[in-house]
C-alpha cells in the first residue's frame, strides 16, 4: 500500500541544499516558496478593495442625480387663467438650484392664483409664471384676430409660435407675414368665429390689427422656428 507524504514549507526550508548553491541563492528559493503561499490572500484582499471602491462610486453617483417632485401644467393655459387642481400635474425632475421651480408640496397655494403668462401643457411652473401679468412683454403688443374654421390649425393653443399671414388682394401679389406667440384662444359670443390673441413686436402688432377681417390666417410653427 502506497502512502503520500505532504512536505511543508518548514520541511523544505530544512532540506539540505546541494553544495554548489550559495547562501544568496538558497535565500531566494526560500522567498519564492513562501511568497507562493501568500499570493492567494493578497489577490482576495485586492478584489475586496476594488469592490468597495466600485460600491462607493455608485453610491456617490446615485446621490448626485437628485430628483425633486415639482409642479407642471396638465393642460395649456392662457395668461390671466385662474388655476385649479385640474391644471396642475406633479413631475419628478432633476433641476438646477438656480431654476425657481415650485415644489409639489405647494400645490394648494396655487389654487385660485392667476397665470402671469400663457404656457403649453407640460411646462414647469416657476415663481415668475404665476402672479401679475407678464403679457405683453416689454416692447410688444397683442393683436386680436377673428378667425373662422380653416384660417387657423385646430392645434393652436396658448404658447404656440405662429406666423400671421395676410392674404393678398391681387392674385400673385406677395403675402406679408409676421411671427408671433399665441397668448389666448377663445370663442366669440354669438358668432361662429374664434378669437386668437397673438403677441408681436409693437409695430408689427399695429400692422396686423389693421388687416381687414377675413384676410388673415395663422400658420403653426415648430418650437425652434421663428
């Protein structure tokens, strides 16, 4: 029956060396034997440190992406509109501290307050958008346009960018156009027309207001267009 003998590092250290090995060579062999026994614990410790650093990084990263519940508009509103609960929506966003958003906890404070400007659905409410009217802006004026179906897109709402186009009197004549922002949309009492209020630079607003009824149309523009 065969047997297996397990030799420890102590046994190896006591093993006689051949006469041709110098003292320095013998010391190097001993260091190599003992270092092999310690390599696995060192690797395990390194893995733990790496995992700890990664966990710390994730914790800092997650804490830097702080999101806050703030108030936004659930539907389009026009300047002067008195807010009620149906106008408000709670959204969770990450915003800069310099943006004066309104916390969701203040929703009750806004009920009954008037809008200072016209805004589309989804717009964040800030301290400046509620309160005394900001419309018209400095150097601007508002022109009221009486329009029939087909003279404006049904998607027109407060806050929309539009081009006011005057239909020419003579065929082939150029059609002047002015860029503006819709501040209100309402129905004219007793008539099948819609009154659209458009904010334009003061001089252009006067020109648009002088166009005869029925000779003007609105074109809805993309947000980035002028």
